[in-house]
C-alpha cells in the first residue's frame, strides 16, 4: 500500500435540504485492497456519505479524491468510467429487464466488451448465467443483490460502494451477501460498505468508521472497533459483547 489512499473524502459537508447538513465534516480513507466498513445509528449520514462520493448528492464543502485527483461533484456516469461502482440499498435492479439486460446496462458505456465481461462476472456469480433470461423482478431479494453487484462489476471498478448490502435479506441470504463481498474484495476490488448489521460489517472490514451526527465518532481496525467497549455500549449493544 502507498501512503496516498485510493479514495479519500476529507471534511465533507452535504445535505438534502438547504442549510441542513447531514454530513458535517466527515472523513473516509480507503487504501487499495481494503474493505472499509461504515456503521452508526440511523440518521448518522452513512448512506449520505456514499451517495456524496458517487456524485448523487452535491457536496457543499470538503474534498473527494480518487488516486489523488479531485472527483468531488462529478456526475455518476463519469465516476463509473473512472473506476467507481455503486450498489444502492433499494430499487437496485431494473425489474422489467432480464438478468442479462441488467448487466448490459452496467456496461452501456462499452457494449462491445459485454460477452467477455459477462463471462468474467458470471464466473464469480454463476447465478447470473443460470438466470440470464429471467426477469430480475421475479428474483428473490438475495438474487437481486447478486444482479446488482454483478452489474456494478461489469465496468471493472477499482472501488465498489455498497449501501446496506444485507438490508431486507433473510439470515441465510445475508451470509451469502457477505461471502460475495469477501470474494469480490479478494478479486482485487477495494470496497466501502455501509451496513446496518454492525457486527458482521466490522468482522469483515479491514477498517471501520463509526459515524454519528454526520461526523466520525470512532475509526480503527474493524476487529478493534468490534471489541471497543465504548463502541459496544453506544452502537453495538450487549450482543456484540456476548459474542
């Protein structure tokens, strides 16, 4: 790893309503090869942070850099071409399209590469090949998550932003989702994961950020945060201590 992070968000301020800041000086650094987890209470700004990084929400101040280059307030389609992928929490597939058509949407900027990229992504997620002709809207929640992740990987991102990847999934499907995240990371993709399941997030993440009221409350290695008494008391509860 170099001293310069692959992705850096520094002192970011952003919000949805005028003069109301959801992020109030938030920082996040991602090194190559890392999984960085972002946890915190509802309303802390977790999803807002990844939306701001991905250009879906304008930042009011602060800096966001990719490989040292300023990418703050760049539109999402430009960020995709620069190597950033994004998997939203909800409405993460085109329900009326087939699985194959969903993945084509992920590569709309480079359609001639579809066959090669589909084969590569389906090698990671065989379900995509098995269900390629099926409409995405007929899939289960866990299967839709596979389609959404696969679509985001079609452009070969170096950074993947995940917004609540386990939300709404059954316990078994959650296990599968976290296994997929590990597999994608092992394939060389650096990841920022916003997650409601704080314990599982910190178990998987190399480093974690705990947000509260739009700012960094705690940062550190995932396993250390998982064992930190202050983090347990405020954000994880007695379940984490018992485990």
